[in-house]
């Protein structure tokens, strides 16, 4: 059993590990990986691989396997969202954070699993990967933060082996831009996506938020995911298949 | 006229393929469409020829298209009959709508935008982390 919180990659990352076995070294390695991602992929660190790539200092042949992977995923989400999801906006530095965050945390969870962890919940700034059950016979109960009341939730979802990501601007202001216009995205207060993989959940949540009200119908047609969207009119739009916790 | 019938048959095949498309990746067993009426063609006063395709019975209902020709060129393809239920345009996946409600519930973790340390300190997640399990 381990409870660990660390501020890394610019966000609080909490691990709630329920396995009885000693997995201390796996936990250390997991957070070491997240620190490595921070050093290599932060657009806010001048010497990071991402910053050097953004300034055109890295040739295609010099890209690491990981950055290559991230770039191809960024291109994918840009494509399926019709450009609303964007890593390269005019007047802004290259910023793949919307993919890097989910991707790095999914890899961290995969590492824990490979090391033998089966019952854990990893929460990175509100993006969640769950594995197994916190107690025999029940799923993890994942609350969805109420967009206007920090201490309240507006829904509770049940999750065993799954991921839940939420994009919203209630905390940091209008920081999600609609790549189609270059302007802050409007129309939605909060977008939650449930998927098998956190990279996908997180990127889809960001893309849906960037699409604004267009994102409601768009998200509904995305295969293999479930969504819970709250619009500016305080209406909740949710997939029929979402599992209440 | 032979060419016309051939084109109409192709159009029907295309429409049926559209109805059979399952966006969620679930597969369904489909039986071969059965023809319930013969194709027909008529010439209008404007010189266009209109041809109705055969009405095809699919598992989603009956599908029939009408093709309008200007000489040998297709001017328009329209649905004469379409399934009343199943994979029509109205059957795209839809979200349910409900009112936003606040609740306090017994939870293990919180999904939400919690990036800054200031927001974290006063967050439900921090309370859960502090409480332990």
C-alpha cells in the first residue's frame, strides 16, 4: 500500500496503490520517468527536446523514438478534429502538452502494471488511470469535478481498468485555443472522456473542448469512448453507456 | 436503357453499404438484400429521364433510390424509400441531456482540471490524498 503525491510536469500527481506487495522501487521508477518526461518534453524548458524541435534545431533523423511517437499522435488528433486541436499556433511556441501529458501518465501506469501492480489509481492533475479494484468487489469511484464548485462533483463514474480525462478552463482561464481560429475555445465548461488509454482520453477531451459547441456532436461519434460534457448553459451531455459509480 | 439500370443497381449497392456501416465497430450478421419490386424508368417533360431503382429489403428496412438522368449524365440521386429506423441519418450516436447538479459523494479520486498547486491545496483530491486509504 502506497500513497504518494509529487508535483511534477507542472501538476500534482497522486498515486493510490493498494497492492500488498512491496512495489517501492517500481513507484520510484515511475516518478523518475515522469521527471524525465518533464525535462525532455516541456516547452517551458529552453533546452528540452521539444523546445529544440520547436526552434527547428532537431532534424527528423535526430528525433527520439518517443518524440516521434508524440508527433505522430499530435498529427492524428489535429487531423480528426479538423484542426481545432493544434500544437502549432501562429504566435505561439510548438506545444504538444495536450498529448504529452496523457501519453506520459499512461506509460507510467503501464510501467507500474508491468512491475506487478494491479490495484492502483494514478491521478495526474485530474487525469486518471485506474487498475483493478480498490477493494474486492467494487470499482474505483471517480468523481467528476463540478465546473463551478471546486469542492463538489457533478457525476461519479465507476472504473476498473480504464482511464478518465477532463479538460476545462475553470482553473487556469481560457488557455485552450481553437486551432481553427487561434482564439480561446468557448461554448463548453468541462469535457470528460472515458477511454481504455489515457493518451486517447486526454487528447480527445482537449480536442472536444477546442471544438466548443461543435464538440458535443463530434465527441458523440468518436468510437470506443464515452463522454460527459457540460456546456455554457449548464447542460450536461453524456453518453448513454457511462457507468455510474 | 441497359446502362441506366446498371447505374441504378450500383447506386442501391452504395446506399445499402452506407446503412450497413456501423460506426461503433460492432458487427452484425446481414442477409442478402431481397428485391421486392422491379426497376422502372420514365421520361419527364423537361427531357430528363427518371429511373426508380428496385426497392431493396434490408435488415434496416426498405431502401429505394430514384436517379434522374439528363441524357446519360446523372443529375440527381434521391431516396424514394428509406428505413424508418436503424442506421438512418437520425441514428447517429446521441448524447443524453440533463441538468448540471452538484453532489457530494463517496469517491476515491477526482477527474478535473487541477494543475496549479494553489488549486490542488484546496481541492477534493488533496483531501482524499491526505486522508489516505
